[in-house]
């Protein structure tokens, strides 16, 4: 079993500004979103066709991928078009203005 590693991947102020952010952590793309007052970290690529999720739109808790319009619940990772597809989400910790994610 691999231990998770924590990475400092951005500033809370930047995420609170309303724009999704794409960062690299541990060789992996991670997208940060503000969802109902909480920072959510997901895989940066859509599990459907690897679209750039940080370019998608968020409405409430629903993220729409910009490539094919597939939608994901940011609170659960569930895909609304195919319930067998789950968007990978990562644990987030806030310390001051720093956003940390565990991968």
C-alpha cells in the first residue's frame, strides 16, 4: 500500500476569486474548484475523454466538462451521464492561505 503524500498546491485567495485552477502535484494534474464555499480538488482530466476540467463551468456543485458536456457532482465525483464513471477527488486541507492536497 502506498502512503499518500501532501502537496501545497495553491492559495485559498486564488480559488476564492472564482476561477478554477490547474496545478501539477506529484506528476499529476489536479484541478481546484470552489464548490458551495469549500475547496474541492479533483483529477485535472475528465475520466470520460481526458478533457481539461479546469476549463469547465461550475454551477452549484455540478461541473461540466468543456469537451463533451459531461457533468460531474463535485461533492461526490459521480458522473450524471454514466454512473459507472467517478471523477477522482482528493482530500484538501487549508492552512492559512495555503491549499494542500493529499495524493
